[in-house]
């Protein structure tokens, strides 16, 4: 799973680390099947994430440490079974790179919208056997791609996450909440395990 934004220091790192946190929380050590990464179309190669992004991750209990920004490369797209972007423009840029990426590239919020329409009973079991989680993930991506032309967003902007770069902490907090709310149904569909709320 590859998250893509512009600079690779705000939105995609938040999405990457929140997804890893949720996978670990729900599956413990059984997350080896799913690799979660991020990159930016104008990525700040080698840069740390924005301090406000790190602060938001800490508020969710996710680990912000050791992050290094990356520029989006062909090899990232080739190796990803699922690419989730912050905006439609990012999605178009990924698809324009080729590598048959069109059927496995969505905006984050677009993919969430499609996943909500998929009956989890139609997906392969997400057991702890090696490879089973990846098989379920690929089936989920295929099912979402099949629905893309049928379930449209109210507006194109509804499928996008705005860039908080340079904004105050409150806007980063709104961005973090937006990303978390979007990825929660995805992680549930991938793992077959709902988030435990206390």
C-alpha cells in the first residue's frame, strides 16, 4: 500500500503511520503481509515530516519517529498493489507514470467510498496464513475498481484531502481526523477486524 501526496511530509506520512498503527493494533504481529509506504510527487527527499504532522500522529498514539520523505519513483508504483493519493491530481500523476496503475490507484477518500459498498463476505478470509492478507487486499482493490464508474462522489472535491502544509496545528488536526476517518473502513475491510473503541 502506497500513500501519495505532494511533499511527502504531511498527508501521506500521516496516512502511512496511522495505517501502520491501526494494522498493528488490530492484528498484533500478523501485519507482515501488508507493507505501508508513502512518497510525494514533489517529495522532499530525506526530509523529516512536518512537526505538526508528527504531533497529530502522537495524539493518535501512532509512531512519528524515523520518518524520511521520499520522491515518488517508478519503482514505488510498480511495487504497490494499491496506491492511495490525497487528491485527484496526484492520482492522475501516478496513473500517467504507466505501469498499469489505473486499476489500483484511487484517492484515499474515493477508495473509502467504494470500500463501504463492498460486502466483506465476498472477500477471501483474512487469516494469519502467509499470503492470505495480501490475497484479500488484492480482491478488495479489484472489487473497488469495478465499482468506480458506478458510485460517484457528490463533487470531485469530496474525494480529496486538502494540504495542511504551513498551516497551524488545528488544521493539521482536522486533516488527521479526515485521514483517520477515511482509512478506518479500509483497514477494517483489509483485515476483517473492526476497530476496538474504548
